[in-house]
C-alpha cells in the first residue's frame, strides 16, 4: 500500500475518523451522553480543528439539544449539509421540500436555545468545508 496515493490517504483518514467516532461513542455510553451516527462532514471539521490545534468537544449537549461541536469561548458549531439544511445560497425559500422546512425550523430553535443561554452558534456549510485550503477561522468568520 503506497502511503502517498490519494486513495490510500483518504482511506486512512476515514479509518482514523471512524476510530475517533467509535471512541467518542463508547465514552458517551459510559457518561450517558447521546450516541450519534458517523458523519463525514463533522469528521472533516474535527480533522481541521486538530490540524490547527483547536480544542473541541464533539456532540455537546446543551439542554434538550445536541450541537455538533463546542469550541473555547462559548462557541457552538453546527456543520450543515447543503441539501438537508437548505443552504440559503442555493435553495429558494418557496421551493423547499417539507423535510427541508422542518429542518430549518429545528435549526432556528437550536440557534435561539443557544443564544438564550449565552452561547454563540456558528454554522459551517458543506460547500464551504469542501473548499481546498480552508481554515477553521475562515469557516467561523472569527471576529
């Protein structure tokens, strides 16, 4: 197996992300935190955080909601897929499916819930995460 080939590198990255997911899932089972299905977008964001030395908690519970990431400075991050969360740069409000409409309402409730408790919620879109050479600070638009 050649380590430099793109196929092998991607396979190794997926294996590492899957291992991190399973370790986190085992830990959540012990602590009572909810387990969640593996998500490639979240794994990609987690890898970026690790490469940049940013500490995070994956699947952070705040009240009745679970947010994708908690970062230092009372920042919560949600990593959204373009279709399911209806990226507003791509989907018109009057052309959304019922599933997309429900998701948008749920996302708004999560945002309000976090704001009421003093947390900032940042959304990272799949489209932005796919850009080559993107950094976490770019994605979050840190002030």
